[in-house]
């Protein structure tokens, strides 16, 4: 009887431990290592296939970042629900799975890939989600095991349940541009926000009218892809966004850097009603009727194009 009771206590403790990790949007390498062999944990490696093949966290499955993105002319566009459903099913994910997203950990920009995939999984209705803080670099720096074995995964029958509260469309953003209760956040580096440079996917430099700038790189320990502590993240948010807002919409060029701002504000800081505009300026800037700020004069734009041709 005593041994049965001890087994029950141990099992309950293990379950509580697993649930605690499930609720944590960021895991350290040690935390992931302690749960990765649990049958309900699925490690998703979003690095390129060749990088995965050369070595990965044991048990991790490969799902390169490009699979989660749109076409080359608008990579921020969200793939169709059918395509996302097939991807999720192929990874063996369902509502009971704890999915942990792993990127390379090369830099702060790299983290945006993990945040974008995390957001996409949450959009299709999954909730037990985490990101490995610091990516595979942090895992390797911790001296933890890697292998080249490709695990066999049984496909799930998961049915996507898209959460419209997480996404903002172009029309929805346009309707909120002049709403003082909505905060538009440009997650790009300052030069993009000021219209001093632009991404190839954008038609013109500048930002969406009335947007404020909150650079995605502010959320990391300097020179790393290690996300700051929750306390520090709250300080960053309070300093950058002192005024409350009923809802927040994050955007960038193609919804990559913006995913980091969304993740920071929604999942770490705990703000409510935070949305991501996935297509971002790659879509917005194509429509000349949509309002923008910090757009250089036509002469400056022509000069910039000429500089690009000369260089």
C-alpha cells in the first residue's frame, strides 16, 4: 500500500511539473532537457533542413520556418488554414501537446522566427506553447546532447480553430488608424520607422499613420538572442508605452520582427488584446490610399533608388 501511495505522489508531482512548464512561454535549456522525453512534449526545430540534419535536440522534429510563411512577394501573409492544419497534423500536434519552438539562437532577429511560429500555433487553437530561450545556441552552450536521428511521428487529426482575436487584417488596421484607444506598434529598427530605409517588399519607406516605434531588439540581453526576464520586460513596456490602450496591433515589414513585440507584450508582459498584423507593410504600402507617416518626398525616394542602382 505504501509503495502504491508513493507511486501516486510521484506521478502527481510529475504531472504538476509538466503542467507548470506548459504554462511557461519561455524555457531555459535545462527546463526543456528535463521534459523533452515526455510523450506529450514535441520539440519543433524551425531551422533550415540542412542545419537540422547536421545536429538537433534529440527527439526534435523539423519544420523549417519557410513552411510557416507566405509567398516570396509577401512572406508575412499567413498561409491558408488548410495548409497550416496539414502542417500541424504532420508534426503530430493536438490540443494536449506541449509544443516547444526552437530556432538557431543566432541573434535577436532570429528569435522573431520562433515568436512567429508560436503565434501561428496559438492562432490555429493550440495553447500549450513555449519557445526555447536562446535557441539551439543556448542549448549547445549548456553542453546538452544533440543527435542526427529523425524521429518517427504519428500524424494527428487536429482540427484548426482559428482565433480571430490574435490577428489584424489590412482592413481592420485601416479602421483603427485614427482610434485613440488602439495602439499601433512598429517593431522595426528606428531607420525603417523614420522612413530612412525600406525593405524590398515595401513600396515606399515610412510607417503606418499614428504608429509608435518599439524596436524588437529591445527585449533581449545585449548581443544575444536571450529574452530578458519578465520583470525587465515589464519595465521596457512601461517605459516605451506609458499610456494604456484598449487594444494593440504590432506590425513590421513582413510580420517577423512584429511577432517578437506581440510575444513580449501578450505572452510575457501579459497585456490584453494584443494582435499581430502578419502581412504588415509589405501589404499596407502597396495601397497608396492607405495613410502613412514619415514618407520621404518623391525627390528623396527617386534619389534613394538611384543610389541603389549605383551601388
